[in-house]
């Protein structure tokens, strides 16, 4: 079962990216370094739930 998630910047708080993940095989929170357009640099983005 795939669920939609958003990737929220830890520094500015914006949800800059959306993706899906398989909740059965990856139960832990997703965390990745992505580009933040507001800050114009790469920052850590953490998984948040999206309203579906």
C-alpha cells in the first residue's frame, strides 16, 4: 500500500516536495537532503503526512 507524503524543510518549514512510499516495507520516517528554493541551498527535508 503506497501513501502520499510531503517533504518538509527543517529550516524554513515549507513543504517543497511530494512523493509516495510503501508503508509496509518502510515504516520509519523518511529523511533526505533536498534543495530548498526559498533558502537557495540544500537542507534536510523530513516526511510529513498530506491531506488526501
